[in-house]
C-alpha cells in the first residue's frame, strides 16, 4: 500500500500569534460545565477540583492562556437555567479573562488568501490580525474598539469631547465598567424573566442563532442521503466529495472575491486532478473541518445534529491554532485517527484529568 502524502499546510503570516512558550488552551463546553460544577461545590464536580485548581494556578502564574471562541457563545445559549449559566460564565471569566480566538470566518479568509498567493506566486501584504483578542466582538470578527459616543443629529464621533467634559478618569472608569458588564452579560445571559423580556424588546433572539446550526445539520443529513445513492462516493471518493462541497458551500461568499481580487479563476488553481483536495487541505482550519466531515460521513447511520456543527466549527479553529485542545470523545477519535493532532502539532485530550498532567509537564519548545 502506498502511503498517502499529506499536502503541506499554508499558515497565514497575517494572523499574529502570541509569543511562543505559553500554551493556548481550548476546552469544549462540556468540560467548562464540569469545571463550573467543581467551582460551586456540586457533587458531580468533585472529580474536577484538582483540574480547576491546576488551571487557575497556570493562569494566575502566566503559564497558560485559556481562550473562548464564537462556538462557546453560541452553545451557551442552550443552557436554560440562569443559575447554571451564571456559574458557567463565572468560571469562564476566571480562567480566560475574556480572551477569545478571532472568528473562524476571519481565519478562513486569511488562510484562503495565503493559499492562493502561494499557488499564484503573489506577494501581498495585508494588515495583520491578532489571533487572540478581548471579548465577544473579537470572537465574531467585529471591531473591539470599545463604546463610542456619536452625535444623534450628525452621527459624528464625539467620544473625545464627551470624555473631556465628563472628566477623563471618571469617564474611563465608567466605560471600563460598561465593557465589563457587556462581556459578562454575553456569557451569563438574562438572569430573570424581567431581564429576558427587556432584552427581547431589543432584539434578543437566541433561537435564531441556534436555528442556523440546525439548518447546517440538515444539510449534512441531506448530503448523507445523497451518498447513499451507490457508487464509490462514501468510500474511496469521499474526500473528493467533501472537498468540493466545502469549497462550494463554506467558501461561497469569500472565494469569488478572493479570486476576483487576483484576476484569476478556479481553473488557474485546479491545474491537475488532485489539485482541488490538495489546495483545500493546505488551509489548516479547512483541513480539520474536512477531516471531521469525512470521518463522520463514512458512517451512513450517523444522526447529524446542531452539536456536530458546533464541534466542527470549534475544532476547525482550535486544533490548528491552540496548543492544547480538550474535546469530547467523537471529535477526539476522528481527529487522532486521521493524524490531525500530529499534523497540527496540537495536544488533543478527551478528558480534564489528562489536562492536569499536560499543564504540569508543559515545557516550552
């Protein structure tokens, strides 16, 4: 049997990473829930108290950086109990201090640009973007410049004038508290029915966000039915199918713009039979996404759900760009069995006790 040659990865130079040496740690939501139970003294959290203490010590001493991502803000909407959600938000704040990974869409755009420029031998210098930033805005690819005050009549930014009039120290303290409240409220959600009603009048509609993931899961179920039509598509040709579909669906908005900016078409990239899969796999986050979809579509009986979509989005961002990822068993099995941990040089764990020894034994490369 001939060994499969992995296409080389193309890492975007415009994605600015923190200095090496301090591991970036990503936890799936279910592991955050376990730590929250440990923090509040819940009986089911007893087994995770040591891990919580180890994580907190690593954060306090600067030996680890824990991060959140857009997937966390989306998944946490499913937590219905205000008390449980507040407990979860508190431990997230304590360990991450609202540090967040940039949005996956932003990363996909940067990876696509880097991959195209390499194939076309172009030299471009786009603005750099931080991999890790602060808060929910960074996680969803929005500007995180803080609150701005604008004149109602003209729309002009009058923040500097207002700051001088109000008093710089007093103004800065007020704005800092307002930003902190914003970050906390995005994790904690409404804490009672009155607050929920107030937020709903302002457009708060978490079910709409959850429905997007459900719709994407429906698309995967439909794809699974198409793969049942016979032929080699669920077997040896499955990587080709997943790759083509990833380009057509996940890149349908950004790819045309990227091609147009460079004055090329798809035919300029797909110059040989296997070029399509190689090109798609050269983009780290897309490679992880396709690895999961390929592994899961091999099982014709897999019941696709919104949780699978959250897992794919989360792993596609975390596995290439974090040093330690603690996920659940299905993702862990699919990624380790396809060698994604080695390919991305990432420590993949499936439980919190393993994180204790990983953090204690971590040594900078």
